[in-house]
């Protein structure tokens, strides 16, 4: 484990960290001009890649979550096969403080995870995205089991919540998952209740809250600058 990662995980145990999502050139420019606008930046390689981008990410000199999102879990490109995604993880692994890999793909991506952990001391976020509530609990339970088996550092859960009933169910799933596992669980809703969920889960010890920098990638993301204020306004 790298010193940068150890510091980051220790910080996440006591406070909620803001994660600024870089998915377009405007996001990267915002990040370069406001390096301390977030505690950590997520680089969505499936939305933005190339040598020039990698050079910009390196200039940030900030903790980086490296994400090459699978299309079935919200990624941009539906033409990439597993080998192309793994190649991109390998190509940019030296810039990663943490990798974000979908729970459903761990059997395929485990070699690159092990290599990046060994060579660069990178951490691992195991992510699970549910775009409908039907079957979400089983998918979340399976993701938690996978995170435990591979010794992930953080489990990330994202569920679509366009109704109050959806948000209530997801909240119950989040609490259930936290109680059953020793690793941190980062939770956030997508959709209508996305921003509300980030406040709610942030007040309930979620380690990460994601926000946009120049342009949101999913509905419900607040601007990264809003996150500290939103939490402070509701902290007693």
C-alpha cells in the first residue's frame, strides 16, 4: 500500500471525502485550475483518454481514482471488449491511487488489479451500479461478497432513485451492507434523489461523495464545490 493511499484511507475513516469526476476536457481544465477543489479526482477513461489527458492528470499531483467503466454499468463505449478495457487500465495504472472496477468484472480484471497493487501500491474500489431496483439487493449482496473476497478497500454502491420508495429501499440496502461488512461502503443515488442522497449518506459516514467539475455525467451529481457546504449545513 502506497503512503498516499494509506493517508487517503485513514482520512476516509473519519470524514467524507469529495471526489471530482473528470470526464471531459472542461473537467480537466477545471481540475488543473482548482487542484484542491476535491479531496480526490476520478478519471473516467471511458469518457476521456489520450497522452495529453494523461499528462494533465499527472500535473494535478492529487489522488486519482482510475475508472474504465463497463458499458453495462454506465460506461460510454459499448464497442470495447474486456481486453481493450484491461489494456487501458494497464496503460494508465502508474497514475492511479485507486482503481475502480465493477464487481461483475472482477474475474476478468483481477490480474490487472493484482499487478497494479503490487507495482504501484494502488487501492481498489469495487463498484456496483443498479439502474433499476428489481434485483438490486441480490446484486449488492454479490458485490459485497466479491469485495470481501478480493480484499477491496471500498465498496461503491450506486442505484437509480427517481421515487421516494426507491430511495428508502436503497437506504435500507446500504445500512444492511454496512452492518454486514467491515470495509467502508460509499453509497449514492442516481436520478431525481441523487443530490439528496449524497447529503444523507454523507451524514451517515459514507467515505466518498462524487461531484461534477464542469459537466455532470449522471443526473443527481452536485458540483464538487457544493459538497462541503451541503454537509456543513446539515451537520448538528
